[in-house]
């Protein structure tokens, strides 16, 4: 059980094209741990089509509804919609055409082209692939509050991989669907086109141990 590189483009095909500074890190948990630095690197490369307010860049073709709070560093690309009472913080990158619904919280995360968070979602320290749909009330948990040892382990190809971090939510592959009120435990890896049913709890480590 040890840490190693994990191919993010195998889950999110255009991740490094849409957000090139991610290539400075080898694993998704490292990317999320350094989300503020990654987003600041993106900010330095943006053109005049973005309106800059401190460390928050919003494309002129994006919509931010009244009551939304965006705490930098953050990038909101063209065609995005951030609804009322959404809260973005601690390093957030929204690729083109992303929709963040009312009362969602997105923390230290990267959400790629055309993905949609419905409303009342929590997405912490995660990478969300293109065209992913997250239904109302779903939670991508990023920390084991109930454990003495909070270090996160992921399951990749039926092997346990120690991340060495205490905060990492999920890597959600392109075109996946997460149903209403579902919960993914910290360290969830969902390959492209995954389906998580409504009210489902995804605990990949527990599922692996139960098979043994």
C-alpha cells in the first residue's frame, strides 16, 4: 500500500488541456491540496475577456446570480452559471459551461466543461469531469471526521493506495451521473460514465474489504 502517480486524463480526458497547471502535480489529491496555487497560475495567464476582482476572475460571458459568494482564488469560465447562495472557496476552477446551482458549496475543486451541480451539493477537494451531472443534495465528502486516523486511502485497480493527505473528495470521470442525496466517501475514484444511484453510499475501501 503506497502512493503513486494516477492518470487523471484516464478519468477526465481534457483536464490538462483545460487547466495546464495541473500537470505540475502527479495525483488528484496533490492537485486538490494545491488548488489555490493551481488556480493562481491560471489567473496569471488569463486575457481581457475576464473581469478580475482581486483573485476572482469571471468571464464576461458567465452569469453570477445575486447572493453567490466567490472567495478567491477562483476562475469562472465562459458560459458558466453560478446560482444564488452558491459558495466557492479555497481555489476553484470552473471550466466552460459549468453550472453551479443554488446553495451549492464548492471547495478546492476543479469542475470541467459542461458539468452541472444541481443544488444543495457539497463538493470538497475534488475533480469533476466533463458533462458530469450531480443531482440535488449529493455530497462528495472530503474528510473522515469520525476516524482517529484521518489519512485517506483510495482503491485503484483493486489495490489500496495511501494518499498521505487528510482531505480528498473524489475523482469523477467524464460523463458520470451522481444521483440525488448520494454520498461518496473521501477518496472515491469513479471512472468515466459511472452511475451512482440516488441515496447510494459509495465506500470503495469498505466494498473491497467485504469481497475478501
